[in-house]
C-alpha cells in the first residue's frame, strides 16, 4: 500500500470521480486512495461537515440519496460515481434508484456500485435483495457500470461477539469468507483508476459490465472464528448456534423495527445455507496482493476486539 501521507496535485482537467459515503469506512478509504493517486475527487454525503478534509478533494453540497435534485447538483460535471450502498432502511432501493437516475440525468458516464455477495431477488439475507434490485436498475440505465459484491466485513466478526464472549446466531456450521474494508477499498480503487481517464485508444472499459465477488482468502465457520478470538484475547469465546426463534428472542431487547431484526437474523441464516461460503480470487487479481484473512485482520486491528478484553488485559499476538 502506498504512503498515506504522499499526495500529489490532481490534474484539474482530468475526469472527476464522485465518492459517496466518504465519511464512512469504505467510502473514506477509497477517497483517500484516490487523492493519493492525484485524481480529482468530489466527496458526497448528506452532511458535508462529516466528510474528511482531504487535500485536493472537493466537498459537494449536501446530497442525500433520496433527494434527486440535491444529487443532480452534487454530481454535475462528474465522470464516475462510486456508489456506496445507503444505510439499511425500508426505502433503500428507492434511495439508490433516485441516486442512479440523478447520475444518469447529469451525464455521469460510469457507476461503480458496492453491492453484496450473492445478491439475488430471493437471497436469504434480506438486505442482499436490495442490492439485486439496485443492480437491476443500474443495468437498465444507459451507463457503464461495475459491481463490487463484497462479503460480510471481517470487522463484523468481533463486533457481533458480545462482551460476554458469546458469538450467537442461526448460522449452523456454515462458512463465511469475510473480507477486510482495506481489501474492498484497494480493489475499488483499482477499478476506479482504470477508467478514470481515456487512453490513446479511448476509455478503459476492461471492468465494464463486470461483477467482482470481494471475499477473504478462506471461508470459516463461526465456531472457528470464536476459536481465533479466544486465541487473541486470551479468554474463552464461544459460538452458540441459535434457532431462528432463539435469534429473534435474543435480539428483542434492542427494540429495533421488524425489518431490521430480520436483516440481522437472516445474515446468519445466509451463512447456514452456504450463501456466504464462496471464496473468490478477485481481491488478489485486482490488487496484486493476497486478501486478508481473519487471523491477520485481528493482528492488525486489536481495537476490533477491545470489548472482549479484561480491563488490563493486553491483546495477544
């Protein structure tokens, strides 16, 4: 990975890449990488005050996905849209399609969309269905496109583990090839830069119409994840395979709406059905380096499991 502090002045005449979700884990990482590559970057978000201050990047006016006029204003003059999916909500597909329509209306030539592994209209994971409908809308639009279908985040594995040291959910003994945020960002940057500027023979279209499954290098069970968390924390972490009824009951105290709880529960059920088990070579093919596995991720990110440590217990190597 290049030096995070190394930046160059972007060519003001080069095509602009608009990055949504620039205040978040994926969008922010991608924006920083593009700035280091000295391409013009426009940062989009519903609240510009939350956008990172990056040298050479320009913050657009407030641009909620569901506000077509605001999105058109924010995207005017951009060549490429890096579209990070909106926060889960009952209206997410409508927000996505509004953003896509706004991009097409102002002449955006290419959309790189962060989708989800196994996106399908009948996916077990209910939120993956939103991604399929968004993909279908982009395919039907008059715009070049690439889909990055990422797996569950590696950061989510320790995050799903309670402070009591229990990782619980109806995942059975299914496997998940979880992926690191940095791997997604590096792969996305490769795709974005490949089409950032036309070459002598025209635009670089090698990624057009492609879908890339972005996964880690191996698929593991949640029991194996618990074993790895036990090793790095020095305490016993266990996996409890719940039934569907137990899963809904154990999450009832959050007071979340039914659609949100269904998303939580079905993410585990999709592991049980094998829908998260696919291991792809897209990350190494796009980035030129191996994808990050769970053990390496935990070594690199001890804060991800800090809540599992005793107050004075240091992370184990």
